[in-house]
């Protein structure tokens, strides 16, 4: 019974701090002009190193979902993440929305991204996060099958609600192995934490909410027996951006 969790159990409930390591111009908003956005020299290394410093100061081990394109352009960044003891997982290769891809295109994109990351870390990739949480109901019949075929074991790709860009409103709001067309998948899904705020459903955005709200909300999630899923992009810790 989640309501009967004592304070000690609540403190022990794990929360997840994750990072989506992608270039500044990787956006999936309709009408966005990606060609007009560029990364300043040294931007990727500087901000990723800052994230590593923050984790080291807090004694926190995290998962870094890294784009294959970033790994190709900044292999030293991926190696530093792995050397610091963090997990390196896939964020796809080119940040294309999953719902815009065919099953074959997605399988090839996933294969390529995992291959690049594994060649740099020497470890098998175990997890995947869809760009912009772009897993829709329509792709569920083949999405998890493709992850299983690639020998991944978990995903953090679904938003259990609906925003202007992504989400599946009635998707289970808990860590679970989804049942798709009557079959339980071999992939564990870690859904993004949702916040119902001012009449809208949005993610638990570190870039938006003040620390006091984040602490209270995470405490409430833990008291309800749910871990909180936080995710941050490198650009979000750069005041200039």
C-alpha cells in the first residue's frame, strides 16, 4: 500500500536523474528552423563536463542518453561520461521522431546509434530514450519488439499524458513492462514524470520549475510510491541560452 510507506522507505525510493546529450539544434517542433541554430565552439564539451562536475559533487551516478551524431562528432565526450562511471544509453542517431519513421528506418537508426556508442565505451547499450518522447500509440506494435531485437532491456520513451508534441494519455503511470497486443514485452518502461499544472499536462521540467517546487513534487511522488524521472539537456544549464 503506497499510502502506508513510512518515511524511511520514502527516502530509499530511487529517483532518476538523466541527461539527453544532443546538439542545440536538435528540435522536433513543427516549423522550427534548425538551420538557424548552431552550437558555439566548445559548447558540447564545456556543458557536458559541467554536468559531470555537478554529478561528482553530489555523488550521483546518472544515465546519459547520447545521440549517435554527438558520439561521432565528440567521441571524447562519450568516453569521459563512461570513465566517470555513468551509464551511456541511446537517444537515437539523428533525433528523428519515432512516429515519423518506418519500422525499418527505426531499426537501422537504433542499430547505428548503439554501434557507435558501444565502440566508444566497450559496453553493451542497455537503454533507449525516444527523441522528444515521440512514441505514440500507433508505433507501439513494433517499437518494443525492435528494442528487444536489439537486445536492449529498458526504455524511457513514453510520456503518460498528452502535450502539444508527445504523449499517450492512458499509458500506465508506473515503471512496468508494457503489454502490447496481448503480449508482455521484455522491455521495462520508465515513463517520464507528468505534472498537471495550470490546466495543462507537462513534464517535470528542471528548466521550468523552481527548486522548491521540484523538491515538494518529488516528495509527493515518492510518498505515492512512484520514483521521479528528471531529464536535463546541456543547453539548459547555460544561462546564455
